[in-house]
């Protein structure tokens, strides 16, 4: 089974939200922390933030393709 990727994700016909993989969350946290500490010149800081900003913008309704689509949320919960 393929792993979900960081990016917009839609449950059923709900609005898109952002799924952030754990490995990407660590990189995002480090880049955001560096940026907030004033380190705004390095490509390793600014580029990841630009990519996550684009991911956030892509969650606007209607969902822009490609988007990860799942069953409605209730169907994804364990019974």
C-alpha cells in the first residue's frame, strides 16, 4: 500500500486539508525555526518554506489536482 505524501488531502467530498508526513514535519519545523531566528538567506531554509506555503495554498476549495482522495472520514475510522 502506498504511503500518503505531504500535500492536500480530501476525505470524501469534504474540503481539502493539508497532510504533513512526519519526516516532512521535522524538516518544516527546522526551516521555520531557522527563518524565525533570522536565518532567511539559505536556500535550505527558504525553499522548503515556499513549498509548504504552496501546499497550504493548494488546499483552497475547490481542490486543485493532483490531490490525495480518501473515503469519507467516518469510513476511515476503526470500528
